[in-house]
C-alpha cells in the first residue's frame, strides 16, 4: 500500500534489486581484478600494495569524520521535525 503511494510497483522493485545486485557483482569483479593485476612479486608490487592500503585507510578515516556533528541532539531533533512535516503534508 505505501509503495503504491510512492509510485513503486512490485516489478520496479524486483528490477532494481536485480540491477543493484549485478552492479555489486561488477564492483567486486573490478576490485578482485585490480588486486590480481597488482599482486606481482618483488619490490614494485609491495610498494603498490602498500600505497593501496594507505589510500584505503585514508578514505575510511575521512568518511568517519564529523559524525559528532550529525548526532547532536539539536541536529537530530531538527531532522525529525523536518521529516515529520514532510510526512504530514497534504502532498503525499
């Protein structure tokens, strides 16, 4: 019922799940082929693998910053209020 109100049919939902599953498999394939391409022995392969690990760690750290700002009570209350106004609006 609520999916109909949002304009989402059962067929569209199935299509999206299949599409996203294929995209996820392609991402994994890309990652594994990339690892295999740089998994050569020797000093060069070690340097490349180390750089990849440092890059992944840096990206993970940048993604985890500023979580305290998002979880402050005032920010959460503001988000809840905005969502409540959207849900209670007559446009739905």
